[in-house]
C-alpha cells in the first residue's frame, strides 16, 4: 500500500510517500480501507517538532480516517465488513491515517450515515468534537461570543453549533474577505478581519463597546492577547491553541485586573468511550441532514500530503483539509 512517512522534522517536503505492507489486524482490531484522512494543524506543528508532544520517528501521521471495513482480527466485534465507518484513531492513542489502509480498534468504529461523505466524516472527528466540547466547557447560550479563525475547520463548525446552542451574538474573526463571507453564511452576526489594524475596536463596536462574554481563541500567538482586548470585564477567554499559547506577565496582570478568566482546553482528556461514540454519531446525523455544514477547503491525493500541509500551514484554506487515497 501507499503511505506517507515522517522520518525527520522539517518543512512539508519531509513527508515522504513510501510503499509499506498492508497492516494485519490484531486481536480486537479491524482493517480499514481509507477513503479520506483528515489533516490537522497540530500535525503541521508536530512535523516541525513545535507541538506540545514530540512523536517517535519514523511514523505514519494521521489520527482520523474514514473508510470501509475490510476485515477483522481475532476476537474483534464491530461494524460488518463493507460498512462505511469513521475511525477516531486519536481516541485510541494511534496514528497511521495517511495511508491506503489502517488498523483500528473495531469496537471504537462509528458508522457513517447514508448521504454523509467520507470527507465529511473525517472532518467531523477531531474538529467536530473540539467545537462540541468547547461549547460544553463554556456554554454560549444568551451570550455574545467571539470565534477566532472562524472559517477554519473548528471555527466554521463552532460558529454553527454556537448559533444552535443559543448564542445571542456570534462575532467571527478571520483573515480574508472570502473567509469573512463564509463565516457570515454560516450564521455569524458580524465578521472582522484580524489582519487589519484596529480589528479589536471593530469587535467592541459590534458589542456597543461592552466586549464579548466569551472569546474562543483557536489561533494563539499574538492573537490571544488581542482576544483579551475584545473581552468584557469579568468574562472568559478559552484558549484552544495548544503549542501556540503566548501571554506575557503584562497581559496576565491586565487579565487579573479586569477580573477576567483564562480557561485552557485540551480535547483528549474530555473524551470517554461512551460519549465519543454518541457525540460523533450526533454530529454525523446533523451533517447528513444538512443542519450542520461541513466545509471542505482542500482535497489532496495521498501522494501530495506535503502540499496539503503547506496549504494548511500558510492558512490559505477554509474549512477542513483532507487527503483522499
């Protein structure tokens, strides 16, 4: 089979197409023929050795795969061969999705509804669950919220789910006119270009000078401090940009002086086997019914994984980037 191997850290071209044996499912495992694999920004950071966790090399990246059940290992029980499924490898502590085939725990596979594409199934795993749990950590009902990177994979879903959850006002921040238009089409009440000088003032103007009740920061770096400037006193900033967090002593002192709260977010500790299956099933049903739009901003053949990473790294894309073996 074809796979993408990461043997050293560096630029996108370190992602090397290779031929590997098709894996054999072990006890309790299923073999999945991959039809779509998600590409995540944390994988871009991991490839550069800039993520919070340094992986052991060599490895085949990819923590979310959607495809078809091909076979079972000894003692495995799960969706029958031929079933279209999502394999949340991240919840199993595994990778390997950048390949034609991958093995996964059979009991953790989630069937894809009729009408839901493999690409959408891949897109709704890490990023769909991230958006869902962000709203559970900081419920938006009746509140004014700011979504940073609102046209990205997480942000585009977060705008929609926050609106459905009863947010009073959704303000989107993104980095191009195209992305702002997308955010508005998904339900944002206002949209600001965070590349422009004074974008925080635009957020404050949209809230009649009050500031937002919750800022969901999906970008990190200097954007985190800027989000604090858009936040009302005694309200909270939720930081979901692991590996990109930047707040200095001055910003933290200002936060404390305004009685504001900083809330961290890491997805994996929030997942349990029972809720994972139910939550993914719910997201899949919403997307299949059309009530939740999944934005696929880039489809790349497996052999062009380096281009997929470069697209994501440059932030040219909207929505989710997927590999299609």
